[in-house]
């Protein structure tokens, strides 16, 4: 469910990039109260392993996630199913 919500947001906002905390606040505002940062982080790492999400390190353990634009068509197809 979290992966689908994250990908849906990115499909609509392909230039978006943010940290786990920012994603919880801006991308998933309806689920913010019931979702733990560790769950969002796990969902993002799973998407990164699939190659659908990029991960950039800003130092001091801060990671920024965004859409892997080259895989957008594949992501859109997956979201339709």
C-alpha cells in the first residue's frame, strides 16, 4: 500500500524529491498519523531495489528519494494493475 501511494505521488509529480520525513508530511498526508518512518523507509528501499526510486545521500545519514524517470512508463503500467 505505501509503495503504491508513493509511486502514485511520483507519477503525478515526477520532479519531486524528499526525505522520509518530508514524504510522510507532503506525499502521504492522509496516512501520516498511522504510519511510522521506518515503514516508509522500508517501502522506499524496496522501490529503490526495483530501480523505480532514486536515492541520494546528503551526508550525516540524510537520504533523499525521487522518481527514476527512465522507469516511469513501467511504473505507470504497474499502477494501472
